[in-house]
C-alpha cells in the first residue's frame, strides 16, 4: 500500500538537498506514518489505520467515527 495517510490524505513531498555550494539534488520528505489500531464505539471493534501523527491528533479532536466518515467521503479510505 502507498505511503498515504488514510485520514488526512497527506502524501510524501519531493524537494531538493541543497549543498553549501548551492548544488541541488532531488530528495524525498517522507511522512511520519504509523500503523495504529483504534477502538470504534459505533462498530464495537478495532479498526487498523495507517495514519500520520497529524491524523492521530485529528482523530483525538473530532472522534474516530466522524473522521472515518469524512475520509470515506473524500476517498482516502475504503472500509466495509
């Protein structure tokens, strides 16, 4: 599976390494992705998601079920 947050939809960024001589080479800024299990009160089961730390804070703020519904609406996640 790709390195994409299932809650926020964030992806890796591509930028430049800049040497002291201003020589630029391509590099990748990867996400701080974690595979984490969350308890869903609505479904009474654990749901495993690949989320960034920002996604975890969003879940803490808005609640798991609201975040999953929003992510499904935006197309970031497909849960049955």
